[in-house]
C-alpha cells in the first residue's frame, strides 16, 4: 500500500534529530543540516506517544525515591551523567559555580580556581 502525503508533509521515520527544551519550557524537535550545523529546522511536537531511542552517550536515568515518585507522579528523570555534571574541570556544575569569577576576569578565575581549573 502506497502512502500518500499532503504537499507540506514528509515522513519522519528514521530521521535523526534532537529533542530540545525551549526557553518557555516547551519541548521541540530539531534537525540540523548535515553540511552546515548552523542551519537547522525546528518542529513543535504534537504527537502524543512518539517513540524515542536515546543514542546520546551523555545521558543517564535517575530514579526517585518512593516519596518523590508519589509527589512527582514520575519514576525519575533523565539528565546528563553525574560524571559530566560534577566531574573534574569539565563538570557542568563546577563551570556554573566558576562563571561569576570568570565574568570578573579570567585572571581572577585562574587565581581562585587554579591554573588548569583544578582546586
């Protein structure tokens, strides 16, 4: 059976993209141009049960305790792995804590944090 599409429609089957959260908190799907990643298309998600396969190496599931499960109505959440969030000089949380010092000048940040970002 041949599938027919509307003029502005194309199949999304097997299309690689990224699930992103906008500044308003709304999730959307982004497809980058393979030749130029500064070009992309963003799509709102109206689908109510879209199947997703996570292929991102930088993602982990975190399980809530029983009380939090009841409060949130969810079993847990997905975030970056703890090694990325807190690990070494490249950890995201560490960089966020250093940001105010960096805003006051790189030299001061190096003095407070250490020459290579190590304490």
